[in-house]
């Protein structure tokens, strides 16, 4: 893990409680899932053209 990643994490998450951290994790997971779906959709549309 790079130093930059640690500082970014620390700036983002310092001072939050467990509930907020869990919410952030869930949102990050959903965001990753949505990005994957968008990429698959875009790839499928490009294949049809």
C-alpha cells in the first residue's frame, strides 16, 4: 500500500464512526457494480455497431 493511499484514506475516513464507514463501503461496492454494468453495456453497444 502506498503512502499516498494511506493519506487519502486517512483524510477521507478520519473522524467517522463505524456506521458511516459501513455506509461508505456499501456505496463504494455499489458504485463499482454500476461501473461494471456500464462498461458491459457500452461494450455490448459497440459490438452491435
